[in-house]
């Protein structure tokens, strides 16, 4: 009996050891596959970023950030008006798009369990898939023609329409991640629902909402098609928002299709500047929402 018990114990130990080795081998294989998948996903990103840096870094200088575009065929000049114009358009779009997007996301998450909420959700999904050039044509029809010309306002509204559904969907999903027990605890203390949402639920999901807003800003920062129909572009400084305004995406597009090497080089520099702007905005947002 003792021999049988010993053999059974040895068998169990060998089986346990074999199972442990098998699990370790599978774990190692999956870790390697995960690393390879991550490298595969990051390779196009860093390839594009590296190529833009190599092509554009040579044209970045002080004049590029401070001077107006040079006349066709002449050397020098910069994209100062385009850089400022991009920030102006992003600012207008954010002033319109962020409040509407966040409020729509709050409604869908907290009050949208009805027919009207389903309609709003459906329209949000449709707007997410509408090509940006179509939005530009719509704004051209209802704003540019009505105002009698291209304006910065029209460009900002077009970008805001692109921004709203992205912010709405992100806000909704982030708020849904907040446990219902937190809402119930606030309501149990006698706090009105709107105060629970404003002072408890929103701060809990603030980091995710800010990330979604930054992703929306990153998307509109590179939009060209809607701006061709709304803000149009300007080779000089815009003195009012009721005038056409320059923007980096439009200037990059214009320079890229030109026959002048100087302009093509500056187009690469403009693309690199756009990437830098988006990175700086994301870093700034992370610093604002970091845990203290």
C-alpha cells in the first residue's frame, strides 16, 4: 500500500510539473505574440512620423513660424498666419463642439433610455460616418452663401460638427463606466440627480472625457476638405473672423500640389508642425488631468 501511495504521489507531482511547464510555455508564447502584435501596430505610426520628421525638419526655422507665405516661386516665407489660423479655428470649433458634445453624452448616458435618446444616438452614429467634405458643402450652403463669403466662423462651425459626435460618444461611454453604486450613494444622501452627475459622476470620468476631446481635436486639426468650402484660406493675416482665414491643412495642401520645390519643402514642415501641435495639446491635457 505504501508503494502504491508513493507511486500515486510521484505521478501527481510529475503531472503537476508537466502542467506547470505547459502553462509557462503557453504564457511565454502569448507574451511574444503580444509584443510582436504591438510592434506591428506601432511600425506604421513611427514610420510615418519618422518620414515626416526627416522631410520637414530641414525647413523649420524662425521665419517659418513668424513670416507670411512668400509669393509663388520666391524663396523664404513661412506659415505664421496658417499656424495662428489653425488655433483660431480649433478654438471656435472647441467652444461650440465640446459643450454640445459633453451635454449630449450626459443626456445619452443618464437620460437617454427612451425613444428620443435612441434617435439622438442614431443621429450621432450617422454623423460619425459622414465624410467631412459633405459637412463642408452643407455649411457652405447654409452659412457661406448666407453670409456672402468665406469666413472663419463657417470653418469653425464645420469643424465643430465633425467634433460633436466624437465627443458625444466618448463622453457617453466614459460615464457608463462609472458604477451605478456611486450614483445611488449620492441619491441616497438626498443630493439631486443633476448635482450627482455634475459633481460626482463627471469628475470620476474626467480623464477619459478629456482624452476623447483631445482625440476629436486631433481629428479636426488635420481636416482640409471642409475648410476649402468654408474658411477657404488667406495668404495674409486675417483681421476679423468674418474674413477668410488661413489654416495649416489648407496651406499644406496648396503647397504640396504646387510645382515649386520651396513650397513642397514647407508643406512637409507644415505637416510636422501639425503633428507637434497635436502632441503638445495631448501633453497639456494629460498634465491638467493627471492624478495628484
